[in-house]
């Protein structure tokens, strides 16, 4: 929820640009959001009970964009676009949640197989 709030607030600070040629393709946008939520979740889990300050969501997103070689302005334009088209944004997040769920199921199946071997 904290991550979604970050993305929403981040969007409010971004200038509007509806030129679809300057947007990430939906699949790429979904991929970036999945990566962000997975990394953020790992970071949050590792910090439980520690004195380490919370991770910087902006720096985290910047790192993901850099690793995936995505221009920050294009990501911002995409986020702004979807924030103004909430039905489409909802479909994007349906894809994000579905793919994260599929990964979780696959990982649990692999873990179960590995643990059941003698």
C-alpha cells in the first residue's frame, strides 16, 4: 500500500504528457512495476526489527529504471498517463498482481519439489 501511495504521489508531481509515443509499452510498464514491488517488498522485509532507515522509494525506482535502461522521463510520462486513465491503470495493476501471483505459485511449487527430494 505504501508503494502504491508513493507511485500515486509521484504521479501528482509529474507534468502531464498524453503523447502515447513518449510512453512505455504496457508490458514494459507492468514489468517495471513488478520489479519495483518485488524489490520494495524484499527491502521492507529485511528492515523489520532493524535500525536501518526505510529505503528511499525514489532511489529504488531510479535504480530499476537504470538497470532496465528506461528513460526516467518516459517512465514519468507513462505513470502520468495511466494516473489520468484510471480504468487502464487498474488493468495494468491487475496484470502486475496476476504475474506476481504466478511467480509466487511457481516458486512455491519449485520449493515443494526441492524439499520433497530424498
